[in-house]
């Protein structure tokens, strides 16, 4: 690789929207703005994945709302457009794709049969679709207000009502009401207002009824209509459809249309999309690395900022007005808390502050922190309240403009008040409180126990910094419950029943049911979950036989070359730091990143999950990986020659320099911080938050750098002040 190639900077032109769209990644190839409400893109016939798409299935339309990277049941896929040629029908069938292409801000495809050319772009709250129909064919555009994604034929997601009304030859408006999808069953509504730029010759509202008056409408749970243009013997028929979307009202949808797309060309809207992304790419500028690394890195910046949707201040949120910027589709904090929120705190602290103030406003109005927040409602709690972790981390990192005292009250509530519905908020608290552990009476009991204990430590940490000594000591002591499910015999965490008896039979490698409904662990097994003691890794090292024993523990874990980085286990490669072997962390991290992620449609090993896999890759190549809920980062060998991270609106820069990075030079030989020698393989946020220069010299051989000064293990350091 030449030096010229090595120094190539990453730009928006490196983005490949098809990376991870197939398989478990379920990302999006259609255009969307950073945190945009509209995510416009193609949908294939059902059953499809939660992104509405499969490369091996025929296309059936293009909808304006999508989730990206999520598992579980489908949701959205609303306000769908289907272009087709031939006789008008409300059942146009499906289409093969030719010349499918995508770049940042634009998606294109040609549909067969019919050779209809489709181009899509998007503004924050609007979609713009261009359809070019061949000469000599009748052209049709079906608008479906009742469309919703179906992951399988018996999927719960369904339309429960809607309408489409044409107000003149070019303008239409309506809504769809839906229920079902991952996380909760509460209904939600999608409103729209749109225009086409060519007056149709007639409208079809049912298979046997053609109407032409301006008051045409259809309503109900199967609200569709078709606009049709008679065939032309010469020349193609070109139609553009511009549609504003709102979660609040048709009035809002029309305002979004007027403000964003009414008077701009398709190309101008596309350009603005790219400019909007360019501002975020300016925050993380890297040069060097391989072409493959640059493509994935650039694409993952757009995945990181795909969700949640920015609803603005008292604008696109339907349930109350409070002067707070709101967001929808935190899908879910349980995923993004692992690394994505920490990365956002680094390069966009103002955005992370707004996320947290939104969560605090929700708790203020609804009584509890949500862990997932979807279409205005709390959704499935997968392991406690991840917001507890985020608020503690934000305070540790000095994020201002947040009422931390109020946040502490809601954090304590999770531990102190029995939730009326722990599926949606709070905890399964009784046994954890009374027995000191979550028993087998509760689904996913051991993984919940581990997460509750860490969240208790975060409550204690925030209380300490707010000078609430009594609360701090109480919750630090509660966090020590984590070890109540440690099995000395197995050297792993294991389940107990409510009488305190170990569950039998039990195997640390076996999931007893599917990974969501396993009685003991959520999305994993004990072999992996055992490494989730974020407040007390030193305690884990001691219980595994000290540094040498812990190193061997990790070696056995990584003997499995097929290990896939689930979100809850992404920190595990970095735990060699606690065995004083940061060289092994560097090697394993680079191995996982190179093997598990590819610039391909099947390029992500698991659900992308709210920026979690994207942040894992981005931070790994930067060489700076966060510990969730705390104020420091693991250091490993960077993959880029130079990275410049702008630390929010302050304009301060964190510069990471590496000499001779390559696939072989994965070990750190020496490091410096602002020119001063750095011998530890971790760094505090305070040391870099106002700007800094981190410099690394890399080697292809194992080095002794960074040993003998492991990262913090706060619960162990607090041991002296606690009574067991």
C-alpha cells in the first residue's frame, strides 16, 4: 500500500449504503438525513426483515418510514409508493430490480417488468421520489396509506385505520394508524401531505371504481389509490412525488412539505442531504487505513446517526409541549449505551445532552425513565434502565445543562419502587431487593441481576458527586450484590431459585431456549455475560485466579474464532487490559473488526442496534474505546495515520496520530499525550475533553507497553469504605 493511499482521507463519497443491509445487520440503503424523521427506501415482498428489505426478494414499493438495524418484530414501512405500468390496479404485484445503486443522499433502481426508473432522495421530514415510465405504456402510481412492514405472515404490525384524500389534481393528504411491532402494542399515527408534478388522467380508488372529482377519498384499514396517466406514443412519462410526513397532524406534514421540498429541485434536495452529512463528517476526520476500512468507517458514521428521529422542540411530538427537544425511536438505550452514546458524547456532547434532557422530560411526565422509547411510549425493558448509566457517565464527563438532582430521583426510583409494569419500565425488583439477587422466577434472571447491580453503582456514583453521601454508600453497597450469583465452582455467574439453591442442570455454554426467552440470560450465555461486571473488573480478576488466571479465562473465550460481537459483549476484547496484557486487546480487537465487518450487503455480524456496531467499529479503528457509565477509555493501536475529532461546538480537537499503522502493526510500542510520555493503556475523559494530541508508535511485535497500570475498577477501590 503506497503512502499516497495510506493518507487518503475518509469522505462522504466513501459511504456505501448497501453495507449490512442483508442478513442480521438490517440497515437501510435508502436516503435519510442525520436523525431524520423520514427514512425513505425500498421494500420487498413479505415476509421481510425489520428494515423492509431483502436482496433476494422482489421489490413491491418505496415507503417513507423505516427502522434501521433492529431485531424483533417489524414496524413502520408507512406511506408507500408503488410505480408500475399497464392497466391500473390496486394489486400491482412485485418487481425484479435492475441497476440498483445507492450513494449518500440518493437511491436508484429500474423495475422489471416495465423498465420504470426510480430515484429517491430525502429531507429531514420529507421524501422526494422521481419515477420515469417508458414510452408507449400506461403509467401508474399507487399510494398506500395502510402499508406496514411484515416480518412474517402472522406479524402483529397492522393498519387499524387511515385515509387518502385528493384536494386537487396534484395534491393529496391523509394518515395511517397502526399498532404492533417490537416493544409495545400502543397505536401510532403517520400523517402525510404530498404533491405530484403531473396531473393524472384518472384516479382509481377500488378495483371497480374510477373517480375524477376533486373530492376523491378512500378510508379504512386498506386505504390505497392509484393515479394513472394514459400511454404516450412518444416520450417517457416523468412524475415526481414530494411527500411531507408528520407524527402529529396533516397540518404539520404540510408545513414540513412547504418548508423543505415545495420549491426545490430534486438535485438541490439531494445536495442538501449530502451537506447535512458533511457537517458530521467534519467532526470525525480520519486519513489512512485500507480502502475497506475507509468504506466501512464512513458508512458507519451514517448508521450511528440514523436513529433516533429528531422531533424538534414542541413540534413533532404529539403528547405534550415542554420546551424540550424530543426524539423518537430510541430503539433502544440498552444497545446504544454500550458505546454509541459515549462516542456521541465525545464528538457531539450537545446532542447527547439533548438526548438526556428528552429522557428526563419523559420521566417527568410519565413517571419513569424509558429504556426504549418508540412512537411516544416506553417499550420492552431488556435489562433495567440504561438511562441510569448514561446520566452518571454524563456527570462524570462534565456534561452541563442537565438537572442531575432530578435525574438521581428517577434513578433511585428504579431500585426503590415496585414497577406496575416492569416489562415497560422499572425493574423486577422484589427478589433483587429482598433476597439480594434476581431469582429464577424472573425471565433472564442472571443478566438482569448483573445489569441491576451496575445501575446501582451508577446511582451511587452520581449521588457521591452530588454530595449525597448516605445515598451513595447505600447504592455502592447494593452494587456488591453482583457477586451473589457468582459460582466459585463454575467460575462464572449462574442462576439461583428463590430459596437460594443453584439451578440444575446448568451449562455456561447453553441457551435453554431462544436468546430472548432464555430463563437465565438475555441474548447470550453465562460464558459471555460473566464479563459484565463493569463496576468491579478487579473483583472478577481476583475470582478468576489473578491476572494470569484471568488472561487464561479470556484466552479460552477467544479460542472460538466464530465469536460474534453482540452488543453486551463488545467490551470483552478490551478486558485483557485488566490482565495487564493490552497487547492482546489490540490484537483481538483488530482481528474481530477485520473478520466480522465487510463492505458487503452481509457486512455486519448482528443487528446494527442503534449505532452500537457502528460505534464498536469506529472506536476500535480510532484506538479509543469507552467504558460505558464511566469517564475513561481503553487505548489500543489505531488503524489510521491521523484522526481529528472535533469535540462538539467548542471547536477543540482531539488528534490521534499513529506511526506506520497497518494490519500487522497492531501493537503499541510507545505513546504520548500532548508530548508527555504515556505508559498506561487507558485515558480519562478529562485529559482530552478540552483538546489533546495522542501519539502512538506501533509495532508488529508484542511489546510491554501499558502493562502494570490496569484501568479503573471503582467498586474494588471503594471496598475499604464499605461493609460487606
